[in-house]
C-alpha cells in the first residue's frame, strides 16, 4: 500500500484498474486508493505483469506498506504466483537472512549491539512530504545538535520533488545527533538523518553513532537494552515487591520528564490522540518506562473508553463525538471530478458587479403579462440566456482543451448546477443537467426546461438518491452556471467542470448607493458574478471581455429578448 499523501498512514482500495495477468507499463494506473485526503490514482513505477492481487476492491484501513499485490517481470511466471500468499512473502526474506547471519563476522554484528545499548531515543528517517516523493534533499537544519525540540517546531527544510517544505517535529526531546548534513541531496525516504533522545543528559551517548549503526531503525522505537544477568537475578529475587506495585507485573509507571511531560514514542502519542487516551494513565513498558504503541493498544483494550479521562475536570477533556457517514457513489464521483479539475486545470478568477435593476423590472413585466400562459421566469433564466449570447461573441469561453487542439463549440449547451439537498435528497449531492442549444431558445423556453429538470431531479418514487434525470441530460455541457444567490451568498468562486473551460458563479442581488450626477445619489440593485477560467484556453483579457459582454446584456436586457 503506497503512501499517497504526506499524512497518510492507511488507505482503502477503491478499485483495481488492472486484473491478474494484465501487462503493466510504467505510468499505468494500477488502482484507485482512498487516502486521508481524497481518492487518488496509484500509478505503477515499474513495468511487468500483475501476477497476484492479495487485497480486493473495497479493502479498507490497509496500513501503508502492507503487501497488496505482486508484479513479476515475465508473463510466463504469472502462474507461479497462483498459490502465493502474504505469509510466504514475509517468510522469504527471513529465510534469506539466516545464512548471512550465520556467516557474518563479529565486527558486522557490533553496530547492532551498540544500537541496542543506547539510551531511549527515536531515529528520524527522511520523511515523505509529498505523495510522489521517493527521495529528498536537506536544504538546511533549523535545529542544531543539543537543541531542545518541542512538538510542532521546525526541524529542517526539505526539498521534495514538488517544493521546499518545512519538516515539523511530531514529538519533543533533544536533538542528540545529526547524521546527514545540510546540503545533502537524493536522500531516500526512511534513511536515518538524525537522532532525538528524551533526556538532555543522554546526548553524549550518541556522539560516535553513525548512520550505518542505525540503518534499520529509521523512525522506529529504539529497543531497550537487555538486562545484565545480575539484574535479572535481582528481579527474580523480589517477587513480593513487584506484586505489591499498583500496576501489572509486566509494566511500570510511565516515565516523565522533570517538567511532568510523559515520555512516549511518536506512534504512541498519535494513537493516544486518535483514541482520546490520557498517556499519564498508561503504564509504559518501553525503555525506562517509556510508553510505546503496544502499551496504548493494550490500555484501549482493557479500559472502557469512557474512563480515559476519569477524574479530569472541565469541558476541554470531554471526548470528541462524531459520526462517520459512508461515502455514496455520487459523492465519490463528485470528489474525483473536482479533485481532477483542481489538479489538472490552472484556474483563475474574474469578478464583476452588474446592475440588474432594469432586468428585474423587465422580469416583473414579463411575469405579469405571460405568467398564466407560460409560467414565471426567474432571474437565473435570464442569466443562462446572457451566458449563451456572451459565449457566441467570445467563443474561447465556450471551448475545451484537448492537448493537441482547442475545440471551439458552435452551439452553447449550458449546465445548471442543482443542489440535491434543496430538492429533498437527504444525502445531498450535486447534479448539473444541461440546457441544450441555449442560443436558439427564448427565456421562457429556458425556464420551462430548467423547471422540468428540477422536478425530475427530486427523489423519484420517494426514494432518496433516485432521480428521473437521464445520463444524456447531464452530459455534453460546454459552459456551466452555479447560482447561490438565493441562499444569501454575495460572491463566490466555483470549480471548472471538465472538460469545459469556464463556469460562472452567481451571487445574490443587493442594494447599493451609487453616485448619480454631480450632487445626487441613487439606489442600485447590484449582483456580483465570478468567472472561473481554464488559463490553458482562456487568457485573462479574453475572460474579462466575456464578462463585459455578459454585463452589457444584463444591464440592457431587451437585447436578450430580440435574439
């Protein structure tokens, strides 16, 4: 399971894009993985054949690093993995290591022994600070050897494949040893770069430690040194004293810093935060009484969740209450498309105020004369018509990027964003039915189509999430309108709906005082609109030109009735 976001510790397999036996090329999408941020495509970095899939579609909470599939180099070898299991994969490295251990020289074993004898510490490996980062460069250290470190402080600046990012400490302590100096490039993720110890007086023990001694310790809890035989004998001679202790015989009170800070590993602290566990109540079994991850897990199993803050006073200690709502397929698709839009389309935004007093008066007159026969028209119906006419005058805004060409659409098909929550769907969501050939329709005809779409977007047969809109009616848009004005929103920016190049965000109508002549003032009805553009297709001046055309149509609305 890959790490596809800097904070990802586990993920869900949303769906495999390759099947067992399929050929895989570098860059092919193997699967879609739900991270803590979004659903992301997992691309292969190697080529070969997908020999075996261990975890199927829908597998949840898979820890990063868990074996999920096997890729082999030759197609003829695929069948050899039919009975292959994760257990066999974990046993194979152990079997391969046994001969090397038996033939290793005493000198090669010495570093491991030295590492075991060190005081309690944490080895910091090169962190993964971007989803695609495989290695990084240490631009500079913000802390030097001997400095005290607090959780959240900046340790160093790291150059990733994306940018230079500040690396924050996740736990407190003292920077005992810098293993990799500033300016070092191409450092693999996980390679030990520094050591943090818990006690200031322990720093001297790390003076002569080298990266080779800690090659397998990156970001792991340091094992405690085995007790000398004499100490072991003493422990066996004092069973009565241990039995009298107010905790289990296999643990001891958590070790604390003189400031009262409980000493615990970073992983243990993260688990405690997630589980609302008070570390001062957890018995530590790590080096010197340090609380490690296993201690927190054991405490959570044995102690009721309600008692984790027993005796604590004040509202600050009340555990967080929450409810996990399963992600619907519609929400998943919305998330995927919007994420893809923000990741692949270079957005920019242009906002303009339009005076709509004349338009509102015209709308009132139209509704007064034809409402009984054709139904009332809304302000948004005029907005849709104005968008189509402006797109005909500025066709770059009715276009799409196609890598090797920009396609300019001759007809204007306007998508109208509709909130399903407002239409009676309890799960919420968003649909964008498309009014086709708006440039050929009158305002009343546009109004009729939009009303029909809204009626059929409501829950069908009383079933939440079920609609009578067809896929064809929600496809083929060349421009989109999103109106939140009826909800009291003054102005906002929307996300472009791929493959379109523009979307118009419409705010509510408000009253403003405008200067009228040298000595007078007047009340104006003003509406703010924001055009979001794909800069690959629509340059800033072109977007501004479109807004000017749109503004002119709204402020001189009779033009729309004549076209």
